[in-house]
C-alpha cells in the first residue's frame, strides 16, 4: 500500500449521538497536527476491521481536529457510529474540491441542504455567519424527512441571527407547525435577485438536481450554483474509478461542481 493510501491513526476525542439518527465525532490525530481543510472537502475514514468510507468534514473541533457527522447506513458507517471516545480510527485526506467562498462575496447567498447534506454545508454557513458584512442577504433552506431528522437544531437557532431560515419536512409529527413538502417549494417562496445571487446546495442527488433547476427557473445562472456530488467514492484519489461521472472523477474533480458542468451529467441515471 502506498503512503497516500495509508490511513493515519486518529483518536475519537468526543462522540455525540444526535437526535437526527446520526452521530457527530470529533477526531484528532494520535500524533502530530491535523491538516487544514476547506468547506466542502472530505476525508476517508477507516473503521478497523470493517472498511473505509468518505465522510464530509463538517467543522474544526474546539481543540483542533475534524468534526464529522455520520449516519448509520452501511456496515462501515454503522461501525463508526458505534465507536466511543478514546477509540482509534484511520483517516486519509482531506480530499476533493471545496466550495468557493470567494465567488459569493458581495452577493446574496442561498444555502440549500437536504438531510445529511447540512453536514458538509455547515462550514459554509459558519463562514457566512462569521463575516455578514462580506455578503448580501443570507438564506438557509433545510429539508428533512422528519422533524427529528433535522441536524444541528441548536446551531440553527444561532444561525437565525444572520439567516432567513426555512425548514420543511416530508413526514411531520403532531408538534410540527412548519412547512411540509419538497425543498423546491421553499425556493419558490423566497425573494431572489437573480443577478446578484449565489447558491450552495448539498443533499441527495435528486434533491440537488430539483433545487438547482428551481433556482435556474428563478433566473440564477447555473454557473453560480455549486453542488456537492455524492457519487460512490472508494479511494479518494481518482485511481479506482468507482466515482466516475461521465468525464469527472468526483473525488478529485469534485465533489464540489457548479451546475453548468453537472447538469448534463446528472440527467443520466448511470454513466
């Protein structure tokens, strides 16, 4: 195994079980410093004896290290969700293209997140909230299957000081009083000045395509809509070909791609 394919030992500094049926881990190198990252990048995390999967970086820990939110969906993610503070995992990266924060400077910004897509967008939101004078009107649209599936509820309350936040769910409970339905309905309801708007979008592929199309219909240029593609990544280095999307390898040419490049590829279910 080459050096670039060798996981580095990271220790789980903290583990938080979220109400959103996910687990948020803070990982720190067992030795040395944690590499810097940019919003939208990911690491490959190895669960000892089980396997390795890509996980987006959702922030920097208080004492350094990566904050990463994981939802149990397969064998590796289930194993990672079971680990405890003090356990070791293997980490490679960070990898991938980031969200271009400079591209939205001076513009109104729409952040649209579906389900676990709020995790990779968390660093984007925090950057926008930290420099409100650098941007225009800030809007955050969040879609989830259920009210309990909404990530980072406490942070959403804090972000409301800077953002117009709108949340919709597919399956409301008895206490839910907000919108019900697709996130595209929220796109249709907000004020948009298309000549001065930039959008960051992440979530299931069908949600991203529908949201981007809705923004384009509202006049936002496809080149100012950044998506984080979620194709099946195995190596993180463009060697294995599992994440190929037409001419792109999403682990190295992405995961962040503007919609003018992604739209014709996403129209094809399998490439």
